C-alpha cells in the first residue's frame, strides 16, 4: 500500500494562546476527493496553510509525497506539486495583468514560452476569461478575481488541489463549469467550503472541523 499523498499526525496549532487545532489526524490519498466544512474560525484555512508550510504547527508531524516536511525548504516541492486556492483572491494575484498571473505558475515550473502560451489560452478558454487576459488585475471585479485565481491554480496542473471556498463569489454559469472541471479533470482534491450543495456535487466524502478536531461528517 502506497503512502498517503498528505498525512497529518497529531497536529496542534494556536494563535498566540488561543488553541485552534488539537491533535488533528488527517489523510488524503491520491484519487480521493474530500470536502471540509466547519464554523467560521474553526481552523479550516489554518489546516490548509499548515499543509503548504505557511504556518508551523506547535506539535505533530506532516508527511507529504511520502516525506516528512519540517523546514521551509521541505515545502518548496510541496508548493510546486499541490495547488492552493486562497480564500482571498488578492493574496493569489500579484502580476500586472491576468495573462501574466496565469502564466506565472507554469513558467516557475520550467515550461517554455510556447507551452505556457498554450496553457494560458486553454485555461482562459475553459474559464471563459479570454476577454480578461490583457486586463490589469486591479480593474477586475471580486467575481472576476476569483475566476482568475482559480485559473492560476489549474494552470499549474498540480497533483492535488487544495481549494479554499472556490465557489464563493462565482455566478451560476461559472460555478457549473467549475463543478464540471472538478468532476472530469481533477482526481485528487481537498475543498474547504460552506456551500454544501457544491461539495455534494464535487467530492466523495465530507469531514467537519469543530471543537479543534476533525470528524467524518
């Protein structure tokens, strides 16, 4: 039996003296689609940030791609191979234009200019944002920023997707396209969402994070 793609062992985390997570155990295997729900402030985003190495737990162990991850350098490979969608799109978008933001990930992964151009065109077509490619990020609406942020994650073609509230701010047409994409193209994902209907349409099982721990919903 292969190692889980992501394995958290007895993870605890506090903001100053406020305990958020206590002895969390969690696994995501290749080919699994998992949803995560929970009250505001329960630690769902914190859990994603711990997986990506943006936050360091007080205690516990993090195994990703079969290796224990402790130091900042250990998470460089993680950030190349797992695609994180931030809840706040402004945290995701930092290039001058939409086209440059979508191209940033593939270029960082070593793709050549021709490959990157093809990826940008394919992703822009998929998300119906070709008309936005030359637009400055600061001129986008909140919904447009969310779609572009999603496009930047999908452009990297990660092994697994960690999506924080991916359906919030999307109109129904784009939400349907996202659901279809997740069904057809995405094999492994962890989706944090308050949208139960969206989760029912996209994942196979749902966990709930409450009272500082995680349970099957």
